[in-house]
């Protein structure tokens, strides 16, 4: 991703944490190649605009994945939304707590395995089960 003059680069370069403010609003450009928060923001924006601009959502997903489309960069969002869904379901008469907890357990395992595989980038492939392929 190219940076233009007058933009704030995130993550900040060492020693350049603050910038002088000018009289006009500045652009902020994110660098998904080096910043996991930028990848999560890009993924979230792609999800948000998918219904109105599917071409943009596809482009954002392709560019933020860097050729390595994984489970998600937004694990905390997945956990939060799952919790909200479980709370909503608990108010229904046919709620099955054991089934929801079973799904939560496997969802957490998948998200944790995905994060673990990103931390161990020297391994070729780590499947969601944790077994190396």
C-alpha cells in the first residue's frame, strides 16, 4: 500500500508517534501488511460494504489477506457476536444451553488454533485441529 504526503502512517515509525496538526483534516492510511489491527479493520469494512459494493468487498478481502485467507482477523468480534447471539437465543423457549456451549467450545478452539498458527509462521501449515499437515 502506497502512502501519500499528508497522511498518518499506522503503525507509527519509531520516534514519529505524534505529528503536528494542520488546519485541514488528514487522511489516515493503514498498513495491513504489518499491522494486525489494520487487517481486522479492513476485513470488517469489507463485511460492512459487501451488500452495497460487492466488488469493493472482494478487493478488500483479497488485498488484506495477502494471499493467505484465513479464518478471520477479527476473533474478538466473532466472540462478541457469538455471545450476543447466545444471549438472544437464551430468551427463546427452545434454547439448548449444552448445544450452544458445545459450539462455543469448538469455535474457541478454531479461533485459538488460527491465532496459534499465525504466531508460528515458521511452520508450513497448521490445520485447525493443531496437527501439522
